[in-house]
C-alpha cells in the first residue's frame, strides 16, 4: 500500500479530501447566521489537515455588549449524526458548537492551559464521526477516558452541551436553503461532582444550579477556577 492509498480507500477511490463538506451556498448561510446571531468576525482558525470534516473555528472578539470571546465551529454540521429513529422528527442530525472565553484568554497560544477549550471544540465536533453516535442537549463528554482535568490550570474535566442562544437570547438554529437544519450547542465545562449531580438530577437541574452559583456571576463564560456549584 502506497503512502496515499489509505486516503484513496477512505474517500471511495480517488479524492483525498474530507468526505463531509458543506456546499458553498451552505457555508455562506452558516457564516451569515453566525454574524446575525452572535456578531461579526474577521478571524478564523483554518484547519490545515482535515481527515473527515473540514473544521474551521471562527473567533468573535469581545464587545461592549458582550465582554467575552466567542469561538464557533464551522464544518461540524456537514456531517449527519446517527440520531436514534425515535428522535428523527426533531431534526437533530446536524450541529455546530460554541464556547465562551474571557476576553483576555490567549487563544493564539499552543500551551495546553490556553489551548484546551479549542481542543475540546475540535474533539467534540469529531466525536459523532469517530464513534458513530450523536450529540445534543444534556449530553456530557469527559476530557479523557481516565476523567483527568483538561489542563494543569483547572479541575474541570467534563463538558455538558446546552442549547446555544444568540446575543438577544434567542435559540440558535439555522434552516438552510438546502433543507438542512443545523443546531448550535454551547459547551459548558463542568467538574466531576457536577457531572454526578447531572446524572442523578438531570441536565436542567444542573443548569439551574450553575446559573444560581453566585460565586461565578460571569457564567457561562469559561472560568477555569470557578467554584463548583455542587460544593458551594
């Protein structure tokens, strides 16, 4: 087998590029939707090597109205997730992902203490592909199989997905001209005891607890050292 044969075999014969790509019109509609709901952006972290989807990440700068950074995936929704048949009517097959960071977060750093939120976005975007599954509201993903924290500067070791909302508080859901419906999910990094609370009481109960956490008034903007809502 030659060095390029594995790419040819995966793509069905000849094309070494990703299998799952937005159509050009869909990309335009996706970018317009992000700007309409979250704000304008002029910085995009382009993926150089794309084995399955082409996953870029748009960075929306902090503003006076929203004094925090927003990172949004662009490309995950080209892949149709394996949603259970009983949920088909809800149109949950396609998704993009959002995370909110402090305005002084060093997003250009390759150090893991700075890079882990971006890595989490990428890993979650590809999890449905790698595991032939799907992601939606209330789903949780561990940092690693051992449950270790994401980086040395935090004890957060899981992420829960909730529905992302626009700057006006409206649900972010895009129906494209092609008929594809793309759902947007916000990543909420959580602690192990918060995960256990969610498993016992449900995702809605954990969200309520996090919102009531007076020790972290900026939530859901990421605070790697916030006080656990459960321990509080």
